[in-house]
DNA sequence: AGGAAACTTGATTAATAAAGTCAGGAAACT
DNA sequence: AGTTTCCTGACTTTATTAATCAAGTTTCCT
């Protein structure tokens, strides 16, 4: 129970973009609807994804967001680290600058925490959003990100 | 960074008991000193371990705590679950009664969270406190749980 | 008995983090 | 111009974590 809500939202948003047609930008509102996220939360999450180079944005009436790289180049680990921080289960077991274990002479639990960390990293860094999109396909093709707002020309449904 | 302080304390305390001589009980104060934990916190953690059958207690001047089973029968996973709760990284990926994913038709991220959960469980449930004690030995033999309080007969130093 | 040492229990408080809201600003298209 | 969209930062509320405190009960020893 350590993945917080923002991380959950952010990964869902990126997945939604990976599933969507990348040839045009998608509005915040559409992403919010597709991922069941409060718009105001995505409003602060997406700039963060943008600053990290994961997503690209365009302003104005035709604006919105799209992925900045092909989905196979974006790992789940990257997004999780960005929003959530280090993947170690405990602060004495981070890869970079771990806090020393307070137990005298350091304790053997640390090795096990490190093993959990490595297993987590192995999974998250080897899973790309292309993988996730492929897995989701067939389950989600019916309702892609396309939310037709009145007045907006409906996005071209992929063949 | 999801293992909270109490879980850290509790696992350290059990490890301290696993490293100590099990033929007599060890006082809360000694455990607190050996694990660098506030006594008042162990005061609420150890009853919890006791209720779960992990530890046994005796009252009175000669009282204290000791393991209720041989260390090879106590897994790290058991203690972590007890203090911390389910090991799943997110509530939609618990083994028992997961909350439904709010994304339409359920999202493919869930499978990855479940994979992280399973990897974590595999490590934590296969690591016993006998393993941890063996690993710690040589690093920790110098300062075992034995803390001689004035007036108390010093615990028999093994060999 | 009586007292001291230990565990037991439940309430309480303070600090921190998470989650969500809000208001005003800046760019771009029509 | 004016509308639509993204952008930014401060703010509020709530939940969780962490630690403390004050009585209580059991057991041993003199």
C-alpha cells in the first residue's frame, strides 16, 4: 500500500496517452475523464511529467498533451520514481545515499530490504508503456481517450 | 520508503530476540537499547507481537520476552504483515478483496502491481529470522541483547 | 504482607504527509 | 478581442505516523 494516489493517477494518465492516437494532443479534461482523476490533480501532475520530458504540451484551443517519446521508451519505473521518489522500501536501503541503520554495527535486515528494492526495480524498470498498452488492448479499445466535447471536432477514430 | 518505523522497530526487536539466548526472557529495556528504539514504542509493539503468537512474555521481576517459536519458523513476512498490513503496493492489487480499479474496464497496470506484490511476498515469506540471525552473526556477536542493569543478576553469557 | 520490577492497556498529543481545492496568469488559436 | 487551453503556486483539509503519558496488573523477593 505504498503507491500513493498521485502516482496511480500519473501512471494511468501516461497509459491513457499511450493508448490514444499520438498524432494530435489530448486535453486535460479528456485524460481526467478517461482515468477517473480530478482535473485539478492532473493539473499539477502533468506539468511535472512535462518537466521530466515524459510528456509534451501545446497551449491554446487546439492544445493538450501527448507523449514526448514512443511508449516503448517510457518505463513505468521512471514515472513512479518521478512522482513517488526512491523505490526502496526503507530509507536505509536506497541505492543512492542510504541513511545508516541505527542498529549497532548495521543489521542484516538491510540486505533483505535491498532485495525487495531490487526486485521492485527490476519489474518497474523493465515494464514500458508499450507493454502496458499492449496488455490493455482488447480490454480498453472501446472507450479510448476520445471524449467529444460539444463544439470540438471529434478526434479521428483509428481505422 | 513504505516500511514504516514501527515495522522497522518490530522486525529489529524480533531479530534481537532471535540472536539472543532463548533460554531466559529479555527485558523490554534491553531490547530497546539493542535495537535503538524508544521504550514507549516497544511497549505497544511487543504486546502486538505477543497477541500474534510470535513472542511470549513473562511478568514480574524476572520477566521479559522471548520468541514463542524457533526462529526458522518465523518469517519476516509475518511480522511485516502484522504491523504494516497487506504487502500489495496499491489497494487494487491485494490478494484478498482488492478494491476495483476505477479506470474503465480495469487497467493493465494492475498486473504489474500484482507482480511487484508477488515478488515482495516471495522474498519476505521465504526469509526467516534464522536466516537473518545467521547473516548477522559475526557482525553482531559482540553486543548481544545482554544489558546488565545494576542490581539485576547479569544474564548468563553463553559459553 | 509488602514493595519493587516488570509487563499491559488505553488515551492523548504533536508532527508530518497526503489529497484535493482555488485563484489568478500566460500562451495560442479563431 | 475573446475564448480555450495549459501553467503556477499557495492554500485547506484530512489522515497517518510517531511518540508520550498515566494508570493498571502480575510476579517475585525479602
